[in-house]
C-alpha cells in the first residue's frame, strides 16, 4: 500500500479511503499520535469495552505492587 495525503492549510489530513477500509477505521474514531524518529505513528485508541478480558488468565505470580518499592 502506497497511499499519500497532503497537509491542508488548516493542518488537517484526509486518510485515503483504501487505508481507512483496510484498517476498518470509522468517522469519529480517536487516534494517538506517537513521535517516532522523523515520523509519527498513528494508533487508534481502543474503547474501554474492547479491552474487557484482554488480560484473562494472566499469571500474576511475581507481580510488583506499591508495597515492594522504596
């Protein structure tokens, strides 16, 4: 995929349709911009309901909490 876009005079960028469709991004979705070298990573911010169960079955042995800090 080699889609490009231009930054408008209002500092807005339209994400090409082929990118939106492939990533299943929708209007109103929130994104995080993460500086990386000379570029920026554009990461969709997950909704809280999408994170439910993401750590199910995780091993909590050896987990550090506030009581073992200096």
